[in-house]
C-alpha cells in the first residue's frame, strides 16, 4: 500500500512537471516552441494517457540503427548502373546503403525519394540516350538546395555536352577538353574526401572550370578535373571522368585509390541529419537537493535552409523507485533552420528520492520513423 501511494505521488509530480513545461518560456521568445496546444497530426490529440503505438518509448529504444541512406542512380537517360558500376554498387550495399535506379521522368518528388543522386556521364561506355535539359538541371539543383547530395560524372569531348546543363545549374563549366589515362597525385589533402588517398587514375576525361566550386583534384598545370561545392543545404561533387567508377570496361573502380575516392565522396555527400538533444545542469551521478532548481535544455538542430515539420515527444523515464514511462508531451513541431534552444526550469521540492531520465525524440510526421532521440539522466534526494 505504501509503495502504491509513493508511486501515485511520483506520477503526480511528473504530471505537474508536464503542465509546467507547457508554460515555461524558451530562451528566445521569437522562436516557435512546442506546446501541447498545437494542432496534432491528422487532427488527433496525443494525450499523456492515450497515444498511438508509434510513440511507445520501448520501441524507440530498440530502434537504435537509423534507416539506411538511399542512393539513386539516374537511369532515365539510358544508363544501366548495375552493369556499369557493379563493383561500386556492391561495395555501397555492403556498407549499408540502399540502392535504387530511377527510370521515370525527372521531378522533385522522384528525386526526394533518395538522399544522394548519382548522375552518370555515359552509358555502357557510350553517350547517354539524350542530354539533360535545363529544366531537369533546375530540378536537380532544387533537390540539392533542399539538402540532397549530387555525385555527377561527366567525360571528354562530346560526352561533356550531355551533362553540361547540370553543371551550369551550379555555376560550373565542363570544358570538354581531352586527356587520358593519367594518374593524379595533386589534390586538396585537407578535404575529407581525399583523406588516406595517395593516387587516383582517370581515363578519358575532361577538365572543369570550377566557378563557385573548389578544386578537389587537378592536373599538374593546375586545371581541375574534379570539384566540390556546397549548394543551399546540400552538396555537389563533379568528376571529369565516368570510367573512374566503372567495372566492366576499364575496371576504373578497382584501380589505385579510385574505390576509396568514390566511397568517401558518398560519405561526404550524405545529408547532415536533423537532431534533438536534452541536457540537465546537474547530470547523474550528481544529485538535486530539496529546494534547488533543475534546468533542462532541449536543443533542436535542423541543418537545412527550409523549416522541417516533425513530431516532438518528451517522456519522463523513471528508473527508481520503480521503472515506468510517463509521456509529458507529443505534438507536431516545425523545426526552424539552424539550432533552436528551449530552457525549462523546475523546483525540486519532493519528499522522496528518485532517479529519472528526460527522454526526448523527433519523429517523421508521415512515417513516424525515429529521426533522432536523446536522454539525460538525473537524480534527486530530499
């Protein structure tokens, strides 16, 4: 009976904290803050006592591995990536990436199925079926601007015409000049892509006029043959040779450090994920004492230029005197671009000891997949 009374009192304390959290002002009053009064997804109210199964905290803890990044190979213009890049694709899949090939007309909704877009500059060592248009290039640029990554390969002579529109959308010029079977050892050694790389080999290739981009690899005459740039919330890497990642024709992918170059470029292009974090000013094993004030900081980080709609959840994860989960808040929230900090303060004036963790998470509003979660462990003794 005494234990039941204590647990009931504990629940009431947490519920008081829940109510308090809705009225404390954030650090910056100009920022939108998550509140339980916002209109929930599909018009549903996610209360503390009744909430959908996707908010089950135990499920959230089990899903510690993020969904694999999706790499889309552009095939609408004729390339068969599983033939041309079989070795590279096998390595990507072995590293946990999910591969898809687009054969539909290029649109933003199609591209946004993926995190990274690979555009080949040739098809089976010949020209692709048709050049990319300026309207397609504009869509690709929009995809990158919103946070996608672009891996673009072009090639020498007339091959360069087929991808020129895409490069131009980023202020880059494909020169179309001819060079062949060259080993490069001059590159930007400070760039993350080039770490641990000693030499790479391009076959028939073109130089690139970088415009706003930065040279990644260049000839001895300092003419770039590969460039990178950041565009909006996304990134772009352009290579002057298609064969450096091919398998069946010159086996460029397995030559020198070409495979490492391709794989590290994908890693660099990968979008920066949205994050949430929670901290307290006296984390365990420190103890809050009676009469002290607890400060809780919750930070949302959105690396993209556009606001992003998520579901925000906040639990009290009680570990002592008895394990339980109590939902404080579950509500739609639009994360503004950049980092947004909210600070809450609670008065510690309880009559018994407890060990608890604040557990926060952000979920996709459509799929309810977990985007990010964090917890902060704290303890209190009278």
